[in-house]
C-alpha cells in the first residue's frame, strides 16, 4: 500500500514540476549558522516567507537575497523595518540590467552563496535533500532536526578553528 502526501501539492517553476516542501532559511554571515527557518510546501513563493525569516536578534542590518524577493512592497517593508536591502536586480524582456546592476548582483551573490552552502552540505554530508516523511508536521520536524544537526556540526567546526571565538 503506498501513501500519498496530501499536504504537498504539485507546482511548476521554469517548466519543471515539483512536489514536496521547501526549507527557507536565514543565516548569519559571520558563522553561517541557520537562524530562523520556515518549512512550506513547494508551491509557496520564496518572497511570501521573508517576514518570518527576518531576525531582529541577528546583529546584521542587511538583507541579502536573490531576485525572487525583489518587489516594491518588500523594499518598502525592509526600509520601514530599517533593514538595508541587497536584493538582486532582475532583468525583464523590456528592462535590461545596466553594468552597475550586474556588478551589484555579483557582489550580492557572494553573500547569498553562503545560504547555498547549507543546502550543498545537506546534499553532500547529510544524506541529500530527499526526506522520506509524509505530512507537513512530520516533514517540518525532520527538516528542523536537519537544520539543528547542521548547526551542531558547524559549531563543532568553529570550536575546532578557534575555541574562544564561538560561545
């Protein structure tokens, strides 16, 4: 008997069908620890969870994000919350990026890459991104544990690098 996860609908992005869940994370730039995170089904757009990922206790006042987070309303929200926005510019068919925008995107991507390292670690060191749980609550718990294990592993790494720096 096979089971079907009714909590995760199918979605399409760039012509690709997806089924399942997404782990939206925020990390600190100094040590790359996962701070707040949200688990949603794959059909939820990244920009819809930005508010839940903003962390007032994080020392940084800057938000580094890819172009999926770019909109006038998000820029307005970040400005009102006194965050400095570093969201990649996106080209459209009638709006090409200037050389300045391309340079800004390159700079921004250097910081954003730190988030991708987390998911790369999941794939290379923690058994991949595939999770064999069914039902959103079970998947949320599994992803939460994986995020916690990632932070523990990173903490151990930093402790071994400089025991006085982390703590």
